[in-house]
C-alpha cells in the first residue's frame, strides 16, 4: 500500500494534529539571521558608496618622448651658405637632383636664335586660347600653335602676345621670344600694297573669281606678308560659351590680296570647301590644303546672308 495511507507516515501524522516539530526548525533562526545580515550589509554599502568614489580624474602619466639626437653644426652649413632664409633679399637658384644649382628659370626672355619665324598672332581674352602662326625655317612650313604647344620638339610656348611669342627653349631651358618687328606694321587705309598689284585675280561674276597658279604660289610663299594685309578676329556665337563660328575681317588693307579676292570688312569666313573653320588650327590646315587645289570655295556671311565665293585656279 501507498505510504500516504500509513498512519505512521510523516504526512498522516501531521494531519492528525501531531505535536511533532517540522524538520530543520532548529536552523530557521540562523537562516533568518543570515538574511537580515545580508540586507544590513547591502544597505550599508549603498550608504557609504558615494563617499568612496573619486571626485577628481587621475593624474595623467607623463608621455615618454624620444631623446633628440644631437646634430653637428656643420650639417647646417649648406643652409647658411645658400641663404635659404633670404636674409639679404636674394633668392638662391633651385637645386637639381644631384645637388647642383640649376639655371635661373625666371630670367627675362631673350631674343631667340632658333630657326623659327613669327607670322602673326591672334590674342584671345583667355590667354590659353590665343594662337600664333609660326614658320619652321628648317621645314619651310607654317603652323598654328596655342599656349603649351611644342614646336618641333625644340620649344614650348608659354605666352602669346600681340606680335610676340614667348617660349621655353627645350635645349637650354631658358625663356626666349620671337616677334614681328614694328617696322613691319601695317597702317590700314594709308598706303596700298605692291604685292597685290596687277590683275592676279579676275572677277567673272559677283562671287566667281579666277586666278593663275603662279600667283597663288607667290602669295603662299610669304605668309607673313599676307597676314599683315588684314586683321581678323574669331566670330563668337552669343550665348554659346565661346564657341567659334568662323573668322571676321575687322580691317582689310586697300589693294591687298584679300580685297582682290572679293572680301570686305565685317565679312565672316565660315567654311572652306564645305569644311567649317572653327579654330585657327583648322584654318591653317585648310590654308596648306588650298596651295594644291585647282578649285575651291569660301562660305562667307555678309550682312546676315550666306554667300559662296568660288575660285578657279588656272594652271
């Protein structure tokens, strides 16, 4: 039978109102004392804990600094010798990789002896867009150059001014210049040119012309003289951010080849043989092409109208 039905069982004895004490009763007082002691110690820690906390930050530990290496005064002799602190107002030249002094690069430019001839310049409000026409005497070829362009690997253009070009000689690294002498200046409307005398160009219609090959060769052989017979500026399209649409004549010397070819001041040359002329470099490329063409045409804007100037070259 189950123990719960036995009269001598623990639980059956309790149910009958037995006066027997429950187990571990003698330890209850100790357990209670431990619990009360725990509560009192916890309350004591909470009371005194704020006073035990530090009120100031701990002192910072001194950082260890590496010991400076002592240098000899002789190591600074080069500074004194070269006067790099500019005590007397003179700036010493820069040093090259091997420690030797390089030549002064900011000295004023001098006249160049390189085989280069300046034919003309076109100065833009933005210096980077200025153009110079330069003939290489060794190649007998004229080309248009802009700032930072290299000429036959012998010079690099740094600045283009009116009638003057400054460049750096790549051989000596010095600044040099070439210019157009002032005695070669053109006075528009004062005298006629003799280079265009005679009847080199025959007018066959309002916009039709004919000329001999020998006359073309004569004029193209002296590009500098041609460029001095007229003055042109880029034709900027308003509101286009500086986009060039041809070149406008602002002055033409009376009796010049440009006048005999039918051009008038304020005419805008916009194309050659259908190719747009939107940069001085493109104009120079077309100029070199025309020296061998038998027939060519110019797209010209005159008084707001597009006209086609046709030229027939007789061999």
